């Protein structure tokens, strides 16, 4: 519903308490008129942008005015507003500071596309970040960002990244799929109280050339025969490891044959069973 002419004129010239009251006006055209008021300062504009019910056309207009976007607080408020037009949000998110990017990526209501771009920005900046910021991201970041930090392999970051409750098995497996992964990562995962017990992670560790033989041999008895056979196919692991895999398969087959024979013998000797 449009405002009346008097409200629009007041919006352009108001100051002080009158201007503050107009920040809560329901009409979009009155709020648009406020943007032309020379008395509207950064703090008041941010208060306006904090309104969750702010009409989309007002957000669009703010996003169009480049002089307003020179102010970081305004830029951040626009990027975080759930009703900011998609293209405006995608452009603004690339200009956010590191911790604001992390917060945006973590917000439950952030659209998937915006979250993805925020995470891409974070991952892209990782190589240039000081250790303290990497540790903060490892502790509080999203699964994708923590997974990227894991793959970097910094000794002080690794244990924090692996303990992050948001880290997913998919990200751990993605890190372990990298051939040039620092050896410290493989060791840290293999020794971790949670991830070292995940079946698919163990399978990935057996595949990884950086895993120690003692780690691999400890995992072999718990892998299924079908997975052992797949790993033992030519070209998957080194030839020396392949010999251990084939030996484990052969041992399992012998045990299986003996168990089957024992069961058959027991059945034959049981008088209660029909011959």
C-alpha cells in the first residue's frame, strides 16, 4: 500500500526523531524517499536494512546506489538480508570480510547458492590466512571449509579440524582422495578416535599411499572380502601391499571352507536331522 504525499515529502526532509520514526513506515515509496534524505546516516540506514519485512524494491534500490555500498556495514546488511535480490547478494558476498563470510555460510536460512559462494570465497582465501584465523575456521567453519583445512595438513590445525562436529565423512574421504596429501593428514585421521573407526575412512586409508603398513594391516581383518578383492585388483595399491591383501583373502577363504566343512560334519553326526 503506497504512502500519502505528505509522508513522502516528510521522508525527504525529516531529521532526528521524526526520521527515526519513518524508518518503520510500512509503505515502500516512503522508504524509497528516505534514501534521498541527506540526514539519513549509515547507522539509520543499517537500522532500516535490519527490518526483515523491508520491501524488495527498497533493497534493490540500495543495492543500485554505489555511493551507499562504499560503506561496509551497509554492504554487509544487504548481503545478509533474506529479501535482497539474488544477483545483488551474489555480488556482495564476494566483498565480505572473512568472519562475515563464515557467519553467512553457517546461517541456517542462507540460500544454498549463496552459501556455496561464501564457502568458495573462504576456501580460496585459506592459503593467505594467518594461523590464528585458520584455527578459528577449523573450530567453527562449515564442513566444506574444514575439509579444505584438513587437506592443507597444518599440524596445529589438523586436530581441531578433525574434532569439528560439523565435519562430514564425505569431506574426510575427499581429503584422503588427494594423492599429494601431506603425510601428517593420513596419520592424524588414522589415529583419530572417531574417524579411525569409520569403515569407509579405513577403506580410504588402506588405499592411500601415505598410510603406514602397520595401520593397513590393523584394518585388513575388518574389511569385507569383496572390498579386499577390489583393492587387490592390479593397479589399485602397490604390489607389496597387494600381496598382503591376497594373503588375507586366501586366509578368509580357508577359514570359510573349514567352517563350512565343520558345519556339514556336525549335520551328518546329528541324529535328530534326517539323513
